[in-house]
């Protein structure tokens, strides 16, 4: 398989929630890796290449796209299926032997991807469901060391089907667990898909294990502290979710039942400190001040259920849920309150009698600070 022993895999740890936010404890990739090839230590993800089984599950499961590959590109699968133009398309993994034709299979398309089916994101299955009926060949998975990944494939399919129904389309997905013996021993002609279009030189270097060394030669030193700070606040919404927003909006039809999407509720304990919006990794939560009123906006389709908004809220004013949403990519106003200027730092804050923001109100007085310093220098009994 394409990713065996971590071949061609790349990790962008700046996108990892554990590295950006202490206490998030995201473990999607580590807990579900069938080869136990991923380790989380000191808020850092490490790949043990010798253990990598090549399933690609981390590609689809990571909420912020930490994992990528110089050779993998799931968008080519959609292009190949669209080019085939078949009413029904069989899709099978790189370890599956090519299925044989039966009388009913003559008009079917076929696509073989170079890794496990679990590498495809929920958004990719949604896009494929718009183009064709899908038959997943799982008839050889029972003997595969990656068979534990099948449950994640099912979960991705169920989510994609929910989105298809919500956007007014009828999903057509079939899981084939048992293959009938074909009388006509002619293999189904399949397109090998899922690879990036690359030059012959890059392909040769990758196969020879020299691509990584070539890339290291052109790097211009280690990024400085300022560059690291800039990268620390990047929008970590994965590419498949960006494509999903475009595809979902373009193909939306009236008549579907709203799907369940992440939702946030805010209580009146909110002090408009801004921490939730500041640390939201995908900018699903935003705060705007219009006149003398602050408004919190939330876009359910951009939320990755990371809980950072809850963890960063000092007053525990945020509750998370999943609710039916007919317009997941439209900003929704979830909280409004009158604001004024803090008399100390001039930050926008919820109107109060003392005219102080949350941080200035919680800040210790100079007398308390001096008292603490004296106690540390001369002992706790010194006044």
C-alpha cells in the first residue's frame, strides 16, 4: 500500500490541537491507529514508521488535517468517477484483487485506490454520492490486518448519507461482503485513482526514498519565533470540509430533512472576554461589535467539535450540542449583549456597574502583589 511504513506521509504538527492548546487531549489518530504507529507525548504527535500499516485512517480522522502525503490526493477519485460516468461505481482498496465481471456488472464503473477505503474523508463520500451509486467491495476485508478500519468507513458513509438526504438527494451506497463466483472470468476494468499528478522525477525520487532528502536541501533554515507565532493561528479547517461547503451549497435542493450539525449555546454569564473566538481553530465562532452591542456568530459547518471554546471560557458560559440545521454554512447569531469600554484597559466588555472587563476585575491589586512578594522574600508571617 501507498503509506506502508509511513512512506510519503507528512505531518504538519502546527495544525495539531494538542500542540496549540494544552488540555484539549485530542486522540483521534492515536486511539484509532490499527498499527499503533502514532504516539502523543509532550503535546506532540510522533510517527513510528516501522509500525505503519498504510491504512490512511489518520488522513480522514484527524479534525485539522495534520497528516498529508506527497502522493495522495482524494480529489482525483471524484474526477475519475465523473469521467467514467457510470450509474454505479464499484470502489475497492489497493489490497483487493480486481473483481471479476458478472452479467450485471457490464455497465458499472470501477475505481481502485492505493490504500484502505478508510483514507477517504466523509466529504469525499458525499461528493461521490452526488455522482454515482457506490458499491464498496469489502469481501476480502475479513482477512486483512486493517479490518478494524471498516467501522470508521461505515461511520463516514452514514454521515455522508445524512448530508445527501439533507441536501435533497437520495444516497445509494451498498456494502458488498460476499462476492459471487463469476462464470465469466474477466476482470472488471478499474481505474487506479487517488494519486497526485506528479512529474516522473518526483515519482522516481519517492520510490527510491530520496524525495525527503531533496526537500530538506531546499529548506531555508528553521522558522524563527515570529514566523512560528504567525503559523500558530492559522485556520485549521481541513481541505475536505472546505470542499464540502462548496459542494453542499451548489447541490442543495429543497425538500430534505435537516442533518445534525454542531451547535453552541451561550448563557448570560458571558463577559465577552473574547477567548472562545480567539482560540477557535477554524473561526467557526466569531465576535463582532456593532454600535454598543457585541454579537457572537457561529457557523455549524465550520465546527470540528474540538471543545476549545468550552475549555477556554473562564466563566463556563458555553454549552455544546448537535442540532438539526438546514443552513449549516450560514452565520447564526447565538448571543447578544450591550457593551462598553473598560475604564482600565479600554477593552470592549459587557456593561456593568464598575465598568471593568473580566480580566481587570480579576487582576490582583498592587497591595496584594506586594504582600505576596514580601511573603516569598521574608516568610509568610511578615506583614
